[in-house]
RNA sequence: GGCAUUGUGGCCGAGUGGCUAGGCAGAGCUCUGCAAAAGCUUGUACAGCGGUUCGAAUCCGCUCGAUGCCUCCA
C-alpha cells in the first residue's frame, strides 16, 4: 500500500468541532482509548454500534499499516447509579438485586459482552483493562490531584473542585459548556450534599458499612468515582498525552469533560489530541438505553425474537447496516432498514463470490486504480464508510458487467480489484461471507449439488414434473435454487 | 431554559456553493419450459421563510420540528 500510506487522513475532532488532518504523536504508531461497557447487564445493540464504529476505525488504521495500541476498558466498579449522596455503584446494586457476589455480575456480563462481540466479528483490543484492576493507580491520581489543590476531602470521600479548576483551566471546553451557565442551570440537589458545588464530581466515595464493593484508601474504605478509571488506565497504557480518545456521544458530558479535568489537574496539559464521538442508535426515534427498556439485544436480532422484527438477521447483515451510516450520524434501526441492508449485503457477497470466475482481457474498460484510490479517499475523509460502500457497489456493477462481457478487465486490474475488495469488505468493514462452510454444510452442499445435477437432466428431458418436484421440495427445506446463465446455484 | 447535533426522494442513508452518491422498494427490459433469482436501464429530493451570491439543497439569520446531554447511560 505504498501509494496510499502517506495520504492525509482527516478526522472530525469533537474538541474543535472540525475535521482536522490526523498526525500521530509517534510516526507510524497510534494510541487509542475507547470507553468500554459497564458490565451490569447484557450489552445492547446501541452499545455495539459505538464499539463497532471504533472497531472499523481500528481496522482501517491497521490497513494503513499503523501499529495501533487500542485500549478499551471494562467498567466493573465505580459507576454510580446517580450523583446524589446515596449514589450506589451500579455493579453493587445489580449484585444486591440478583443476590450475587459483585464479581459474579461482572463475570457474567463480561462473558456476554465478549460473546456478542465475537459474533459481530470484532477484533479484540490490544489491552482490555478493568477498573477494579487499577484501584492503586486511581488512588495515586487522587493523591496527586489533592496535592495540587484541585480536590477536597469530606467525610471519607474526595471530590474534584470544578470551581478552583476553572480558574486556571477551562472546564467545559469539550462539550461547549460554560461553568457559569451550568451553575445557573443546575437543578436542585439534595440539600445535605457534602459537595461544595453541584458541579463537583466524586473521585473517591466512602463506602457505607452495607456496601460490598470496597477498597482501602488513605481516606478510608471506599470505591473510585467513575471518571477516574479512564484517566488512570489511559495514562498507564498510553501515556500522559495520546492520539485518540473515543466513546459514545452521551459520554461527552460529564464523563469525558471530567477526564480532561482530571488529567489536566495532574499533568497540566491536555491528555488527548483527537476526541472522537460515535452517535447514537435509535429505536422508534428514541435513544436505545437499557435504563429505559427501549432496546434490542443483539441475540434478539440473531434469532428474530423481538416484536420489532419480522425475521432473524445475521451479525454481518447488522454490521453492514451500521456501516451504511456514518459513525457521527444518528442511525435509526427498523425492520425495513434491516431487510434492505440484507439484500444489499447479499448482492455484495454474491459479486465477491463471482469475482474469481470473471474472464480477463487485454484491456480494462474501467479505471480500477482510480477506483481503488477513491475507496481510500472515502475512508481518509473521517472514516466515511457509507461512501466506501457506495464505491464497493460500483465494483459490484463492474463485476456483473464483466461477467456479461459488456465490460472488460485485465489480469493486473483483476488482482487490484480482488485485493481492494477483500481489504475493505473483510478487513476494514469486518464483514464475513455468508457461505462460511464447516464440514457438515460441506456434505450438505454436495448433496444439493447432486440434486441440481439430477434436476438438470430432468429438465433436459423436458421432465418438468421431476425438476419442479426437486425445486419445490428443496424450497420447503429452505434451500433456494436459482437458475442462472451458467448453471444453477443455491442458497441454504 | 442552556449546550450540542440534526431535518435530504416511498424507506434507509451520503455529499457538495454550479457537475451521478449508494442500497432497498417502484417502473421498463434481458435471461428463462414455468417460476424464482440474477443482471441492465430508469423517475421522484434536499423542513419553512428571508438574506449573501452570477448561481444555494450546500454559506448566514430567523421560524418550526427531531435527537442527545445538562443526575446514570455507548
């Protein structure tokens, strides 16, 4: 990929609100941190979209030849149910409700998370650290922030003092908020708050005696605040300043704003060069969230067991559906949209299957080198996967025309086409070909091919009763025969 | 109320100050014993009102609507 490697890649940076030319801190290397899930319930499809967007970005960086250290954490402690003083840890609450040891909750939903991601053909991140595995690092950061005067201790809890911080730094620069506005717009909190200001956020929370998740600290037994874990883990594995921080749009405020504040309080400079935010997946025009019940679980899509769905859809179809929208756009999921994506996806895979068979000539009637460049251009423009897919369908059209000998392709162009198509479809978009065969289905294929052969003979003898019987009975079993120009193909 | 994002044809969804997005559906055609599938061709659009401009759906302003955040959320 010598011709493509040195091109400029533009990324929409949420911090500036603009597309910027991407320049890694260390040439050829990228450090990327993405906020992972809080493992207190099954991962829903909206979560998956965010992680899939960053999976695609990770994959594209790899195609460009970058060495990427991709850190995606697991939040297994510290995520408060609310910000009031009786804020309870999400994991601990779930454990109490289900009468489980907190780590049983964590284990159960971490396993679920990994299972789903594997079905969606995610690449594993380079490091997947957990909050509970980094309590010591978090305590060290709190000590540092306290020493520098940006936090205060009250009754075994430690809070970040946003007002003091804002005197020397700019709190709210990521989300476009001004502290003064926030103060005047804050809703009334419980009167007995121990925080000096409602905008302050917890770095360490004291654990009441009934709390099960607790760790010793200089301020007594307690647990870390949610925002702190990401600062601790990103700093540990990627350094005080790293290239890319990603997450869902909904984390912009307060989570990412607080991360910036914590890191700047410690190190005096901004922790991240490029902030990327993936937009929401909506269902019925509303945000998908476990807390409101407006959600579809991935497994419900794979089985079709959801009132919104008329049938089951494969993980690759769902992936293709999501990749047809830009990661910064809101995407609304519906049965119709999935059906349309399924057809498009099948068409794309069909063309890739036919690619090997297309004949080559002395000349090409289409500029495949320019087309290849356009694929890279699409991705170089803030990872524009919808444009990339439009380009892929241009190739599909060419493949079909070449098959009908209305267009031609040289041997050299054919290998460019094959390589590019495989790189983008499988390596970058992460799609899988639907005809993934195992031993059992190989045998089945053999049987179907035999029946197709028998049916062909029957048709040649004008014995249409027999040929239709074979076709109809196979159809009943869900095997679809398609009579094409050069023989019959089938779908199971 | 504040901040942010956004409003594109029947549906999903890109993009751009003047030149085709793409997919699905629809229509026409080809192939075919029939059917299905597949392939080719193809119409319809940029929320409303003002402004800037030779020219705007694309820039600016206002209005209306949608979504997110402002207490947890990818």
